[in-house]
C-alpha cells in the first residue's frame, strides 16, 4: 500500500521564486540607472515635474522589474526551482541595488 508521501507531488515553486528574483532585478536596475545618471551617461526624463528626474528613473526600473517578472514567471511557473540559490541571488542583487543608490558610492565616479 502506498503511503500518502509517495502519492504527493512536489508543488511548483517557480512562480514565487520568479517574483523574488524579479524584485532583486528591479532593485539592481534602480542602482544601475542612478549610477548611469550620476556619471552623465543616461538622463531619464522627468515624468512628474515636482519629483524631477527620480520619477523617470524609478518608472524605468519598474518597467525593467515587470519585464523580468513576466519573463521569469512564464519560464518557471510550472517548475520546481532550487530555492536557496535564487533567494541568495535575489538578496545579492537587492543589496547591490541599495548600495549603488547611496551618494558616497556614486560620488566616487
């Protein structure tokens, strides 16, 4: 007689991990966009005048985040993905994104 554990199928965790990794990609995108802006290589347009250029930079980062999430979700939604690796990568990307937006870092350029 088969036990309940033998009959149980592992649930796909790809959709959730796609969301985590996309968040890291979006945070890293903000950092890269800020660095490029401060280096004078890219100037995002001000979408909302009182906020200035930050409105364009964050909007672009949100678009990158959504594209990353859509692509990863489509590829991973029915798959079982190795969670610790993806979560670590997401944390690294998020940490780098936070560090890159700090004025002491971008003033080094």
